[in-house]
């Protein structure tokens, strides 16, 4: 049977919010696989803020994406044909799929294909709570943030992919956790469903006053997903020996790589509080992913860790789904179900 692959290629570098016209849908016959290759049918694709950098041609950690190339991104799916010794028909795999319905892979190191078992949970979790997103929460908080008992934690973009696990992960090991978000709907969700003790709507509330109220002795761990002004304010409220986890900085992911960075005014508070600010790249922890996953599956089964996914349907929804991250529309991990 002839299979037709649909894929979205980069048609234009974005300016402002992402437009459908920044991509072009192309169709082509799925090639017959050769020795050493396998064919995967995509089930879910993941969305991440860093993708805007791919479109701008400068993620730093990846090779530049050229106009006309398949948009880069991670996915999960099922192997439907194989002439590769390590991947069999019926295996569920995750890896660098690109924005397309079928993927032919040789299983190279670049493709980062791996088999997974989500133990009865949806395969989507391999891109969310049991994938890179969840591991970012786990290693960011426990290893980089070095969370200790009875500490007080502040999280920005608390209702996002990484943030939506951090309420639960904080409570599993420590004390009070407060989340920042942009709407009252998400604020309610944080305290009612996502394990946060308190939440702040940073668009309409006085953040400084709210931080003084919730952190009278200062913040022990600030998990920073947004950078910019919110990071600056959090620095001004650090407690002695605090840790700032520099995970992401979506507020500064502007339209051009040349846009000037926000200049922090309160960085001196790191020194005066003998605090630490530490960045990390989640793949530095790759050797420990399996161990973290095992622990997290245990917590999910015990009901101590819940997860939130925001799923659109259809490959053509990928541009809209990516935009949702920058518009603050996603609630939990943003995904697209492709097949
Ligand atoms: N270090 C690593 O290895 C690593 C790995 C994975 C991800 N990351 C980073 O971790 C962060 C979270 O990733 P994610 O995939 O879970 O994304 P995410 O938090 O779901 O990102 C989307 C959310 O960001 C918030 N946002 C958007 N524009 C903003 C702005 N101008 N100012 C403040 N907040 C804004 C919105 O939440 P509100 O509406 O609540 O503001 C939005 O819903 C990202 O910055 C990402 O780049 C780092």
C-alpha cells in the first residue's frame, strides 16, 4: 500500500506571533525502507518554546534550520515497518521526528530514537510528564535546585508544561509552593488541581506585595521558566542560601535573535544572600532519565503526581499550538495528536 507523508516545512522566518504562512504543508510518498532503517507512524508531537529559536535559525544547540526543511520537533509513535535490528514492528518509540506524519530513521545518535514503555499510561506522557518536560521539572528542582525539606518554592509559568508538575514535585519533598501565571482561570487550576498552595496572577496583582505575603522570610528556591522582569523581582526576595534554577526565559524569546536581553537590576542579591543561580541543559541528566521515570511512574500510580496535557488534533494545528505557548493559552504540556 502506498503511504503518503504530510509534513510541515519552514516557509518563512517568524516576525511576531507565528503565522500559518510561516509553514508550508507538503505531501510525498513514504519511501520504501532500506536495510538498517525503520518506519514510524507519528502519534503525538511536542511543542516547546525553543522551537521559535529553530525558526529564527539559531537555537545554539542545534544545527540551523533552513527554509524548506521539515520543522524540527520531538514526537512519539509506533514502528510500522523495520529492517533495523534494534527496532521491531509494534515498538513504541520517541525521538526527533520533525513535524510530519511518518518518519524513516536509521536510529542514528542525532535522531535520538528510543523505545519506551509508559506502563499503561497514554503514549503522550512520553512527551510530557514522563519525557523531557517532566524530567526538566524533576532534575531542575531536585538536582539543580537541590530542594531540601521545609523549603519555600516559587515557580514561574507554573501552569505550563514544566511548571504543571512542579507543584506536586515540590510537595512530595518539601514545603510551601507558590505559582505565577497570567490568568485567574489558570490561577484557580494551580491551587485546585496542580498541587500549588498559592498562586499569583502576575498580570493583575502586585507581584512584589504578593511575594512578601507568601515568602515573609524570603524564597528558598526560585524555579525560573520566564526570565526578564519576573526573575528580577524574584531575585529581590531571595532568602540566604537560596537557589535560582535558570530553566528557561520565554519572556525574552523575542522575534529576532538580535533583540537586546533584559538587564537584571537585582543580581547583586545573589551575592548578598550567598545564593546560587544555575542554568542547566536537561540532556546532561540523560543517564539518569530511566531512574527518574521509574520514580515518577510510582508517584503517578500512588496519586501523588498528576499531570496536565493540552492536546490539539491534526498536524495542521502545529503552528497554532506553538503560538499558544507565547500567548499563554496552553494549560499544561502542549501537544498535538497527529494520528
Ligand atoms: N533547561 C532545559 O534543558 C529546558 C528543557 C525544557 C524546557 N526548558 C524551558 O523551560 C520553560 C518551560 O518550558 P515548557 O515547554 O513547559 O513551556 P511553557 O511553560 O508551557 O511555556 C508556555 C507558557 O509560558 C508563559 N509565557 C509566555 N510568554 C510569557 C511572557 N512573555 N512572560 C512570562 N511568561 C510567559 C505562559 O504561561 P502564563 O500564561 O502562565 O504566563 C505560557 O503558557 C521554557 O522557557 C523552556 O524553554 C528548558
